[in-house]
C-alpha cells in the first residue's frame, strides 16, 4: 500500500505493518489506521524515537518510543475491559509505546506515561488507554535519562 506522509513523502507500507486503533487516539478518534516508521539504518526500533504515522491523515505523525528506555520497570495498571478488544495479550505479542513531546527547547522533552499505546502484534490491533496508576505522569522528563544512556553507550 502506498501512503503519503508530511515528513517522509510517499512510502510503501506492507499490510501486516498497519496498526488499527478502533477508537482512534485521544483527541483524534477519527484516525484509526497507523504504521510505525523508524530509522531503518539502525535496523530495529529498540533504541530510537519512532513515528506513529496516521494512514488516514498524511499530516499527522507523532513521535513515540518504548517506555522501558526511560522507565525500565514501567508496569501500568489497566482496566482489563479496555484491552479486551485487542484480543489475548501476553509477553510475546504485547507492544507498548508512549508518545514523546519535543518542544523548542529539547531539554524539556517529555513522554506521556499516563496514556500509552498498547498493540497486539499478532493481530495488529491497538488502543490508547489511560492507566490507573497515579504514579505515572503525563509529562515525564526524559532528556537527562536519554543523555546519560547515550553517554554510557547504551
């Protein structure tokens, strides 16, 4: 499938790489089809900020990352009812992402640990949910964490 994007131009997306969020994302319920775009030169998505690109709206792409990169023991409490539409989830098919906010001053970069994206990689169904934990912030600062990890060679 060919998709037009604001940031990457026209890209070719394999059907099995399309993530469907039946409820859309917070603030944009009409956006339901997405794909992940990451730095292909690195070969994987384990240590990088990726883009969650809407296939419904070419202008919409938001930076995302795996929460474990900045919060190693991230373990949100979620109402099981919210996850039922995604199918059976387990360690082998659960993929969690958090949105990244990159302001003009990069030192103020944050992630939203309160509203992760949960994806079942078996069926590529996903949902953005609000976690029940009060100890996870909407704006968790990450600049210093990422800087230290880079300096340590991680």
